[in-house]
């Protein structure tokens, strides 16, 4: 039985390593920040999952396996949050995602043209930015929309 577990865990660990290599090649080859984040997420999810599953099989049903499960959950959660924060920061910095024009040529897109509600979200300052400086440069209508979104919802009389 231990031979089967050793072979299976070896295959899982090798599979996780393959996903990490795919993610590394993708990080090197992809043209913009958004597609690079996608390549990194391949290794974050499948790579970590397969590596940890292989290590859990090697550890057996012990406290080490429980710790590996918690580490996996933390890595998956923080990876998703970090990717979201990085994408939002890139959009705030003016980066535009690339889309194919149908002839395998990549061209920059305007995300605001695709999602008009994104204009208001991008106009909102990041937590690291000074709110007063950002708000002063916005047109009046966008300042009003941001103020409406930031206001707490009104509670009805009970």
C-alpha cells in the first residue's frame, strides 16, 4: 500500500511542478499585466493544490496534513485577493487589457467603453491615495456619484 501512495503522491507533486513551470513560462511570455496575472493564477491554484495533495498523501492522516490543508486555503485565499488588488491598481494606473481583433492581432481596449459603470469605480481613490486630492480633480457629476455610493444606506423607520 505504501508503494501506491508513494507513486500517487509523486505523480501529484510532479503535476504541481508542471503547473508551476507553465505559470513561469506564461509570466515570461504574456504581453500585459492582466494576462500575466492569469498565468500566475494557474500555478497559484492547480500548482499549489497538486503539490499540497501530494504532500498530504505522504504525511498521512496526521497534524501535518491538517496544517497543509490550512496552508493551502490561505494560499488560495490570499492569491485571489492579491490578484484582484493588482488588477484594480493596474486599471487605476491606466493600464488597458489587450483583446484580439479577430485576426490574431492584439490591441488595447478601453474598459470604460465596455463597462460604463467602471468610470465611477475607477474615479474612486484607492485607500493609499489622498481622497481630497483625487476628488478635487474630478468633474462635478462624478464627485456626486462617488458621494452617493459612499453614503451609508438610509434605514427606514421601525
